[in-house]
């Protein structure tokens, strides 16, 4: 079967509660793709919402929309969407242990959700079955059939996957909702990837998981991340963080001990990194400064005399900017030294 004179439908497919997905081969571009349409009787708005949402999105961590086609093989005119084929597997509850790979997956999910929210879309069905990791380790969020734009984020019925639904979605009346419903689902996902039983509705509905409730499932995680996940699971939407903040924190921890700073003074090269975490710089009779690296930031540990960072007088505890000029002395007797930091990125 050839659709739109270019998509050759493969045998077999998968049908869910609302949609049907089949693999196809794009004979024009010589690549595998996925074609999705609704099950008979499902409100056509679902496919329209998915099409409109994906048309606005360009993110490494979100499935791409390639084309929209008309289908008539079931005797009626239907809309089908052609999507990026993701050669990999869906995430599975209980399939991870706390560690670098786990954090890398969470960071990618948070990055994808941040991109989704940046264009004003609420996914509304974040769960392991709607997230796939390809053979290169890239995480992709898909299935936007329940998505809404912020300005139309209202519902009159309970819809979604119960364990991942925020408490406010269970109200017995028409409600407006926000991006915070995706943040809550992300919080459930964070724990259920390590402990599949955590996503049981009886454990989560209408209450907050405090830091102790989260940490007992995620032993070994840094306290900052535990606090963040706990905040994601807050009963109150306003108390949940935004996904861009979540992504930044996870990136920060993935980059722990990977920064390097170089200072050249009096012909000597000083390097700060995971192996050499403290340096002292002294301009005789003018001032001195001690800088330490804690794995995340470069900080002033001690200072004496007149020392400035980018013309601002420094004090112990101040952060040293990534690239700055350290000035020793005041007017009439000054010494300038550059402080340069490499800026590593989280790579997949």
C-alpha cells in the first residue's frame, strides 16, 4: 500500500487506546518513518492537537513531525501524521539505577519538556510509554494527542494516565491547568524509573511526597536533586519548579568536576580542576586571593588587600565569573590577571 504516492506501508502496526501507528518507508527520501492516525470513534481533535503542537516544536528531545496526509482506506476521509522513526525502546519503570546514566536521561527529558513549554504547549501525558531512547542514547518525547496550548488549557473530565496526573486534574468540575501538570508527571517519572511501584496511584494522588519520601527510593542522589524532585511532586502547582530550572540543575550535576580554570601570573600557569582544587594568587604588597573549586563553581575562599573581580571588590564566598579580570591594587599601583574557565557541555 502506498500513501500520498510516497509512503510505503510496512506490515503490522500498533494500536493504543486512541491511536494506531504503523511503520512506513518514505520512497522519496529513502528513510523509515511512522504514520499515525486515530482509532475509529476517537474525537478528531486529538490528531489536530498533536499536529498543531508538533508543527511548532523543534527540539532534539521531541519527535519531529514530517508530513500530514489524507487517508481513505477505511471508507472515510481521515488525517494521518507522518513522524520521525525512533529506532530504540520506550523507557520502562524500574529499569534504571541511580547514577550518571539515570541523570543523563532525566536531563534530556527535562530539556525536551523545557522546549515544549517554551513554545506554550502543555504535553499532559508524560509517562515512560511516551518517551523513547534511541540507539545513540538520545531521548525523544512523543504522543501529543492530549496536548494543549496554554491559552486553551481547560478540561471538564479526568483524562490521562492516573499515576502521573497532578492532584489538580482530579477536581470534579471544569478546571484550568498549567505547565505544572507536566512538572508533576516528571516528578513521578523520576522515581518510577528507579522504583516501578512508586507510580501506584494510591501512593501519590492528592498529596505531596516530602524529601524523606523521595530519598528512600533514590539513595545516592545529591540532596539538591532530591529537593527538586520533591518540589516537582508538590500538591500545590505554584510550588513546583519550571522545567528550564530543572534541566539546568541536572546539567550542573552532570558536569560536576569537569570544569577547568587557567590563570597565568608572573609567567606561571595555575590550573584549577578536579585534581587541583585550590590556588593562591599574590601580588606583593598589593593584595592576594585564594580561589577554590567545589566541583560546581569557583569561589573566593580568602582575600586580603585590594582585590577586585571585574572592578568589583571581592569578599570570601563570592563566585568567580567564568571569564573575568582579577585586579590587584587600587589606583596608582595595579596588577591585572585574567581568569579563564572552560565551559563544558552535557553530551549524549
